C-alpha cells in the first residue's frame, strides 16, 4: 500500500503533497512540529502533543486551521489510511505563505500529518545504554525558541552530526551559563542518592512530553525527584542517567565521552524501574 500524507484536509501521495516555495516554514523555519508513537494503534499522549502544539502556535501567532479535536481525529485517520499500527507520526504546522513583511504572519497556515512504520532502536541501547558527547554549541536560556518544538532545527542537526561523527549516539547541550540543558533530541535525567533530577525549564529546554511522563511516574512510585539548575559535575558524579524522547522512550545513558556513568556503566535499578513502568503505560 502506498503512503498517504495528510495536507490541509486531504490525503495525498508523497509526490502530490506539495506546498509553496514561499511557505514561511521553508523560508524562515517559521513553524512547529510534534513527533509521537502509536503502539498497536494506540497513539501515546496524543492530546498532550496537540496541546503543546496549540500553545506554541498561540505563542508564535500561527493560526491552527483545525480544532484540537479535529487534529486528533485526523491523526487517527492517517494511521488508518496508511494501514499502520506501530508507527512514527509527525504533525507539522507551518506558518503559511510569506506576506512580504516579517512582522505580519499569514492568516492561512499549513497542517501536515505524516505516518510511517516505526523502526526501533537496537535492543542493546536499552540493555547496555547509549553514549553521548557535549556539543560545542551552547543553549541560550533567555531564548524562547528552545522551549518550543520549532522547524528551526538546524542547531540540533549540527550537534547530532557532530556527535555521530565521533561515534556517539547523542549530543548534549550546556547552556550559556554553564548548566546542563538537554540533548539535541532528548531531555536528560540523572540520579543522585536515589533522587531523580532533571534540568528545570528555565535552563533553556523543551518541556518534553516524555519528560513529564517520567516526572509523573516518579510521583506515582514515590521516588524523590527535582527540577532545578544542574551543574555539569553532577552528571559526571551521578549514580545513573537516562535520556527521554517520545519515539525512543527512556534510554539509559551509561557513557559521556570517556566517562562511565554509575557502576561500571551498567543500567541502574531506578532507570530500569522507570523503563518498565513507562512500557506499561504505552499498553493502556
């Protein structure tokens, strides 16, 4: 069955799914996106993703061409049309055609939904952990860009490329004040004296959906947890660390550059517990 892409209310083949070269998402990165997973047809945290998209659209003054309820229906229909159960799903909201004035956004945006079969990470990443290195790029915590999932993604791409060229799976960012921020596609957590710690939103990070799921799991499990500014040396001294992402879920982080995290770089007990509990939620 050939792939169908949702474009502004119509399902089209990839060759038919086109937008104008004057589109501001293309010209300026003026747009937003959300990525999520479906598990046997169940789209995990769909309403939360749409809510984040809506809030960001309001912030950037990008009109939503459909209601939140209709977007949810269209995401579900995109799965059905493509005959998918376990899928990668991406919603793109782009700012519309350039009006000729940067300060005057278009009143007609573009909404695109793409779904395709999900390709899992190798099992070894979950059983033995992944490695990361620090990007040479710094996050500016005063910039509003990092707290939204925008199409302006070049900085993340450069950091990811930099890491992979050095044979690491992820790139981590410090902010301009020297505190830990996030990964280029992930949020980061560390565990110290059995307390789960993650950088606060004012560190210049995305309010990740999976990040919030983990914080809620900590509350439900009675795990001590904290959101705050995190010094770099705290990560090096952590007993455990892990990364979160809606597609990759919870990824144990066992090495940063040449530094081994925790006990001989093995996946820790709290990380394992959170991974198991997260998996249960995806089967609801």
